[in-house]
C-alpha cells in the first residue's frame, strides 16, 4: 500500500493521476499547506523541503535503517512509480531519455516559471508590473516550446503518453491565471483536451479537490509566502 501525503495542487495532482493511471492501491492524506501542515515533524520526516507531495510505500525497497521507504519530489515519485509498475516510462534507452528530458523540462521550467506567474498575477499583495510581464512572457515562451514539440509528436516525448505528460498536464489546467489563451497554442490545446478526458485523469484531479479552499485568506498567504515559510523547522 502507498500512503500519499498531498494537496490539490499541480504537483500533487501529478502523483494522484499517476496512481490512478497505474491502478496502484493508495491512501491519501491531506496536507493543508495553507494551514501549515507541511511544517509538522511527521511530514518533515518524509519531506524535509516541506513541499507536497511525498509518499511512503510499505512494499518499497528496503532502507538501511529499516524504516518504510519514503520519497519526496514529484518528479522522483513519478519515476519511481513508473519503474515499480513498468508503465509510462519506456524501456528503450532513446525513448526513455526523451521522456526524462521532458520530465526535467517540466520540473525545471514549467513548474517553477508557471508557479511564479501564478504568484505575481494572482497572489502577490500588490501588482508588480515588471514581475507580471517577466513571468507572463516566460509562460508564453514555454507554451510555445510545448506547442512546437506537440506539432511533431502526439505527446511531449513522442507518440506515447508518458510521465512527461502526466507531470506537465496539471500545470496547464490553470492557463487562464497564467495569461495564456490556449487558442494561441493549438497543439497544446489538442494535447490538453485529449488528456483531460482520460478517466484516470478525471479521477486524479478530484483527489482532495473538495478540501482545498479556492481563495486563500491572509493567514494562508502568510504561511505560504511569509515568515512562516522561511523559519527554521
């Protein structure tokens, strides 16, 4: 059994979708990041960077200290689950590394840059024109990179659906908040709309969705963006 410690965010949904796609049995534990659950000692023991998601696999590899196998960082979790099930990460070396490079593209560019776009367009206490323009323009550039690739192949890493798509799709669900018009990126739109209809994806994006509040209050913003985030835990 896999225990998933997560929240209804793009990074959380990556793992929710992967678990639904693979059919692995799991139990989800909500980590309310607006309330500060990510700073509890129990969660920090499995995710020292205080970020969701993290997993504990009671049937995972043996650890040196004899504890249950745990893993943090959503990209690492996707690779682990792909290797555990033999799905969504090709065995062929060329296809495997094509998948991993687009997964790293998501981890290094799509996630961080679109996350900053969300912050300055939606959550910042006051509008900062330079930051809004800088990250909105970068979001458009990244959508352009995906659009060019998806004009050549059905999915990001080729003609098969992989963990690269599972990682990137949740971030494109909030395209409006990123200042994006999907009609400007027809290949991304085709890809996005196709993945959005997959039964496992429909189930995955509903995990913990009812628990998350759509708008954060001042306390939640302080926890996520203020002194609490930067205090030693």
